[in-house]
C-alpha cells in the first residue's frame, strides 16, 4: 500500500502532538504529585499541595482533552479528512 506524503505529514503531526500532551500528562500526574508535599504555601486559602492533588491536575486533564480535540479538528480540515456533520 502506497502512503501519500499528505498522509505521512498528518500522522507525523498527530504523533508529535500526542507525545507532547502525554509528556504534560506525565509531569502533572507523577512529577508534580510526587513533589506536592514540598510545596508548602497557601493557594486561594488552601495548601497548594492539596489543591494540586485534588483540583489542579483535573483542570489540566480537561485542558489537555479540549486542546487535543480542537487541534485534531483543525488538522483534519487542513489535510482534507474532516468529518461532515
């Protein structure tokens, strides 16, 4: 099966953004969570370590999902593979 240059560029960009977003997810989940106890200051009246563990990571996950959906819709349109709704 012959893969076109357009198809290769599409998957290259897809894999690049997926890798970047997974790296952000890893940092938020494991690195920040691991060092959260060392962050001893108040953030909106709560200890920052509690806020990161309970709320901050969830906010980042939602932002990652929204950005990926937006980016992929734009990429689909750019490469002519967008779904017609």
